[in-house]
C-alpha cells in the first residue's frame, strides 16, 4: 500500500522486488531523522529486522522517487 499505520515495536521488513529491475537500492528512513535501514545492492528481495518507534517512515527506492510507501508508527 502507499500508506499504512502500525503500532511501535519490532518488525521483519520483507520487500519482494517483482519489477524485473536488478540495480535497485531501497531505504527505510524516519522522516526528518535519516536512514533506519538500507537494502544490499543488486539483490532482488530485501529482508531486515527493524525496531520502529512512533513517527513517520518512508520506504523508497533511490532512483525511483515515485516508488514510496509511508509507514506511520503509533504508540502501543
């Protein structure tokens, strides 16, 4: 989804790249606070354990700014 809301906590981020492109670099950033996680280069899929605290996060691909998802994390 383009936007989702979840409670704060530990999560497994799983991104399955089905675009066909191989040179993609995904990042998860906390709004106005910098990068939380980054995919390894030249991998098709990405799995990462993250601990998200309340705030707004942006999941995006470096060279495709239109590919993004907003994750709003609320207190438990």
